[in-house]
C-alpha cells in the first residue's frame, strides 16, 4: 500500500494519506480510502506494503478488535496493549514487507502515534509500536525546495492547522517522486487518487478528503510528462469520497495478483 505522513500536536494527531492502489509495475487499479477509525474510540490505523490484502486485512483486524473492546467498555490504552500483542504474534511468523501507523488519543498520555515495521529494514525494533517523534513519514522524503512556492518555514509546520491547510500540496509534491515500497524491488510513482486527512483527537476520529487528483486514471501508469506538469501546479479539485475497508477488500480479492499502494512522497498512477 501507499504513503502516510503523520503529525503530532498537543491536542491531536493528523495523518495524510493518498488513495491509490497499484500493481508491481505502477499501474493504478483502485482508488479508495486507506485510513480507518475505530468506532467509539479515538484510534485510527493505516499501513503500506506490497500486498494490499495483507495490509488492509491487518487494519480491519485491528479495528474490529478495538470495536469489540469498545462494546465492553474498553479504553484506548487497553486497545493499544491489544495492538502490541497482535503485532508480537505476527512476529512469530517472520518478517513481512509491510509497515503500519497507529494513531490514538491515550487516556493517560494524550495524542500518540506509533510506527510499526514488520520488514526489519529500519534501525528500529520490528513488530513493536515505536514512538518515532512528532512527525512520522513512511517512504522517501521531500524537501523544503519541493514546497518552495508555498513559502513555508518551521513555524508553519508547528501550527496544528498545517496538515489541513497544506496537506493537498504535500501529497501533490510526493506524487512527483519515485519511491520504494516494502517488498518491491524497483521504485515507482506510487501516489494517486486523492489526498486524505485523518484527525485523531480526544473527541474521536475525523476522516475527510482534501482533494482529488483528477489525472489519476485506473489501469494507467504515470508518465514523465505528468511529473513535469506537477511542477506547474497541483492538479487537484475538491472531492467528497468514502470507501470502507470491507468494500476495498471485496474489490481486491477477485484480482489474481498482488496489488499494493506505492510509496509515500512519490507521484503516481496518472495517465
């Protein structure tokens, strides 16, 4: 699956994701939401890797477990304990080319986000929830130069409104770069569909779409001309879009192929 970029602020966690699902050659096969929220609990999950079925299946398992805990009066803290145990059990089967982001508003610690890598490629513990700082970005990075037209500085990033105000531009800049996906040998342009913002606060989880990348075309792959066009302006229009995890899995399963969303900060799946 695709990219995620998470920001931690004193009162919230905000996560940027795209909506493109790609095959091994970078062709876009599906546009859908990739961040999922627990019901009645301030907790959300997303992930990336070479198998959308595995990544989304894991997200669904985690959310379903959190929902079950909620039904019995469970807390966010108890859900985080359960999630830690879930990944510990996965570790018994060996490395998997996937990684996840868990965002939650803890009753005892406030807003928290964790990177969980299952592939062993990072200098971080595998199959553990790692608090990696105020920003967690999965995939190759962009620089201030990529966003120079916005005239941003560090103070802008520190503002809690930053991801909402500039999230579409950030995802748009990502689309202009190739990046690696866990389990895939060659880097691809792997971001497309739409830009989505997930906000986790004490009151719960809000997921909404910031824009649609109108040049994203199913069964098509991005070409060099599109990358150059991205430098001239963001090809985005407003969009209200919704797809839940169960629907996405139902669409993916009929394909006799491994489908994944590409890497974050890369450009993707346009005509």
